[in-house]
């Protein structure tokens, strides 16, 4: 499928569909917003798609990894994406939803040295790493080096327990935490798509709320 076929809907047609559902101030804030997503696995891939479907105008996708068959049980990718860099696979998926969104990608492993420069222009960053030490590194680095950035972190979505335990809460002035805060893959209960998606939805919804000026108390 070439670009002409992919873009049968014009920018104006897609915008009109959104315009019919939301007031102008909501549309404008979403279109002008920028959100960074660090890690494009079970959390990050679905966060990005939810924000794309919410018509957030500018997305920054960051991950170093490639799509593997082990990802298919909970991440947004399909068999056709196996072997692709996650940044490129996810940008392809988003283009299929709305080819007019501004999607920037960086295929790189995030560390203490590059985290600040990578995300310094993002008012909101969704942290979606797998390992606790990497999560802590990113949160601490962004809070220290990006004074205007709000971080939305995910923690505690393993297993198949009640989804009602997965919540969003404000833990610091510029830090929100989504999850149940306790379940971990290390407990031997694995990662199941429903709970991972619920947590991703909480993070994406928190980002939308912040964009629209409705942060949690």
C-alpha cells in the first residue's frame, strides 16, 4: 500500500470527525500537545496508540528494542512487525490511525546521560520501562534535569488480579503513578494483556487530563 492509498482521508476529513465530538478548546489543546513515551512495550505501545486516537498532535517515541515473538501476548504489535525496531513499527501503526500526527522517533537506549536531552521539550513524559531500576533512573533523571516536565510512571500491573486495583495517583508535584503499586513479574505471575492495558489506559488518560488542565488533586 502506497502513501496515496494510506491517505485516502484528508487532514480536514479526520479533523472534522474530531470536531464533531469535542469543543474547540479541547481540540486545540490536544492538537498542540506534546507527549514523550519512554519504552514501547506493553505499556508504551498502547499508551502511544491511545494518545494517537485521542488526537494528541505531537508524540515522541523512544525505545532501543525490536519486536520479538514474546511481545505478542501484551504489546500492540503483530506478526508482520516481528524483527522491526519498535519505534518504526509503532510509528507505522500510528500512521494507519492518523497519518497527519507529528510522530518523532529515537531508536536508542535511554540512560542518565541522554534522558534529559531526549525529553527536555516534552511537557509530559509517560515512563513505560520494564525494569524497576530503569524506571527509577528515568523518573529521577527527568525530575532533576527537566524542571518543566511532568512524569507519569507505571508500576504494578502484573498478573490477573482485579483491574479495579490499578489506579492513578499524584505522588509528587510533577510525578503521577499508575498501577496497583505492588504486583511484579518477579512474583512469578507473569504479564497479562488486560491488566497491562488497564495501566496503559490510566497513563494515557492521565496525560490527556493534564493536557486539558485537569490534574488530579
